[in-house]
């Protein structure tokens, strides 16, 4: 027994000597990562199987939250899910495609104009919704003093001011435009860097192999040569799309948004979690959201992941 | 003599990527990119112009885009103002500045040390930990607001300075970018230093850190954007008004739900938004070339 424990301590010493430093270096980040990412995700999964009103201890109710979400939550099925899919499908791939095309065009300009234009295109993404809300609220203001209303009244496109942010039919398109405007973010920069890194000889070799137009060049040379950056850009696009969910509430100033027109899954979570205190149910919606992100990321991965 | 030099693009095909100078084929890109950039710039030009408008121009009908008689009255009003609960605006700004600086410093520390270990040290969990972090690139913080709230409550971080800082340190993208960058440093350099008797702290501090300045600049920018613009932490975890941030103060000016007077606050809100926006732009301008060189290491395999 004693012998055994001595052996164990010396094994531990050996481990410390060999790997201790590595764990020490990683510990600060790992601690924050576990506390603020791993634990909340696990907690969301656990809570999603419970009934929890923040006052009483959570009680286990199995899959009931998920069943309710899929079968009885009319608002989720009728508004939130279609809205989220519409928003995500337009803003995600749309913003991604836009980022790629713009990066591709920018890569064919000399250094100085490229840098200036890239900076302009990137700058909306570094402003948060907070700094920009005053701009959007002035432009889309519902009275005749709103900039868009005033412009359209002036040219007789409309006869009376439109309540842009309070009208169900306009809120979603405005949310999409505002989000697309700020979608040239880190992923855009990564793709621009990726295109610039491609060895020029690749294009010459491609031309010799019979590539005759720019479109073929993009498909057969540019994209395959920068697959890793394409994937990084895709992941960033997916995350920022789902993260942008609060925009509808910011613009319309209300949760729920007018007639649920701009209600996205993120707002639905907040609605149940912080307004109705149905934390277990809100957690189930969170899990569904995380799964949606994973599914989108899997699709991106199968498109651009390493082919080995 | 240049006539004898072989041309880089041998005339078979002009690929046009990363050109050194002007070429007529670029015109079509300018035709698309210039108007688009101007359009993208509009909201930012608007915010600058709006912040300097006197009241009669803010509410002029028909509204005018550009300011004609610029004034700094909105800014003096802003700093003369107290929030509804009696906290001066300068206090929010001070909080934001301190929080941002502390968060950036700590974020650089924890991310670079962890990235060094993940890239250059050998240990059993290395591959697993990096895989977990890569998976976490897809993490959407807004999805787990509620469990995070419970964790923060249990840890007693509510209403503390640290609740602004600590959650921001777990930034998978930052660690990922730095780790990829350190991968580009040859192992031989580190081996040579080790033979000369350097320990891990020496190697990290004297070799790695000086070589990864671009990656540090990038994570500094990402952390800055995440922290400086953050209003959620103040609204979710802070009740003490004197601990809230400037970004949060702006939401009280513009949000209609909070019962703020949207009309009276317009000028102040515009001035505050400009103060919010400018540091983003200035910092990126200074560090942009460093960011671009980091981004070429960003590939996800």
C-alpha cells in the first residue's frame, strides 16, 4: 500500500514536471472558458428538461418542454421559427456571399485603394447596434420627419408617412438590410487575406489547363485554394447571424415585436426567460438554437472542410 | 534593362490578383465598389453630421442630411447631464474606459499564454482542448444568456466590476487566431532557446510575445469591440447605476420602451453615439495592417 502511494506521488511529480507548465499556461483561459461557456451550455441542456420558475428548485419533467415547443407553442411555429429561418437564410449565406464577392473584387485593386475600400466596408461591423440605433431610428422614423419618409413624400412615392418600424410587413426587410449592412466582419477580412495569399502561379497553371473565364477561375482555383478561410468565414457568418437576433427588438423598441413580425428565436428565449420567468422552457429554446447553429456549421463544413 | 526581365504575368493570362498598380481591367470593380462604399458610409457620415446639429436642424422639416451650422452644444449638454438616477454621464464613460482597458490587458494575457501552450507545448489533452475551442467558435453567447445569468448569480458576481471583465475573457476566436499565428513560428527557434537554458516563461515572454504582435493587435481589437460596445452586461447583471457603462447609457437615451423622451434626447443621443463610434474607427485605423496579417493565418481546416 505504502509503496503504491509513493509510486503514485512520483508519477504525479513526473506528470507535473512534464506537463505541469502547459496546464499552468492554459489555466487562466480554461477557467473562464469552463465557467462562462461550458457550464452555461451544460446548464441549458439540464434545465431544458425541467420546470423552473427561478423561485422553486427545478423539477424534472423530461422532454415536456420540447414537446410543448414543437406542438403547442403557436407563436414559435407560426412566427418565430419561420422568421428565424428567413432571417438566417438571407442574412447568413447572403452576407457570406457578399463578403466573398467584395473581397474578390477588392483583391484585384492596388494596395492603397483596396485598404481604404476594405476599411469602409468593414467599419459597419465594428459598430454595435447600440451606437447605430440612433441612426436607424432617425432614418426609419414613422412620422414625416423620418429621413426615408421625408424623401419618399418629397418625390410623391407615398402620400402619407409609413410607420416603418411598427409595420409587420416592413420590419423584417429593414432588419435584414441593417444586418447585411454590417455583415462584412472578421470573416470578410479573413477571406480577403486568403485570396491575396493565393500563389499567382496557380492562375497561370489554370489558364494553361484550359480555364477560360473568371467564373471558372473562382470555382476551380480561388475557392479550393482558400478553403480554410472560406470555412472560417462561414462559421463567423453563421455565428454573427444568430447573434444579431436582438436587432428587431432594438429597432421596434418592443419585445414581442409588432405582431411578432420581427420575432426571432433569440427574442423568444428572452421573452420566456426574462419576461415570463419560465426558465426551463427558455432553456429548451436555447438548446434548439444551439443545435440550429451546429447544423448550419455542419453544412458549411461539408462544403469547405478539409477533404481527407 | 527591364525589357529582359521575364514578366510575372507572362501575357498568357492576366489574373489581376494583388496588382502592383493600375490596370484598365480594374475599372469595372471601381464602378461597383465606389458607389457601394459610399452607400455603406452613409449611416456613419450621418452620425457624424447629426451629432453637430443645433436643435432647429435636428427637427427641421424637411429633415436635412448634412449639418449647416455645426455646434458642439450637443456634447456640452451631454456632459452637463445626469442620468435619471443622478449619475453624471462622465462616470459612465469613465467606467467604460477602465473596463475596456482592464479587459483587453487580461484577455491578451490569458489568450496568449493558452495559445502558446496549445501550439508549442506537448501534453495529453492538447488536441482535445483545441478541438473543444474550435467547436466553441460556433458558440452563440446570446443563446445561453439565462444559464449564464444563473452562473454569475451563484458566483456572487452580480453588481461587481468583474462581471464586465471575466466573461469577455472566454473568447474562442481570439485564442484560435493567436494559436494559428504561433503555429507559424518555427519550433527550431524554441528548441534553440531551450538548449540555451530558457524556461517556458522566458520563451513565452522573450520569444513568442515579440513575434506575435500582429495577433495581439487583432485580439485587442476584437476584445475592444466586444467590451466597449457592450450594453448587455450592464442591463443584465448590474443594478448599481454607478457601475454601468456608456453603451448602456446610450440605450436609455434611444430606447422607446424605457420611457425616454426620444425627441428631447435626440441631440444628446447623437453626440453620445459619435463618442461611442469614433474609438472603434481610430483603433482599427491604427492596427489594420496587423489585423490583415493575422487574418491570413485564420484558416479553419
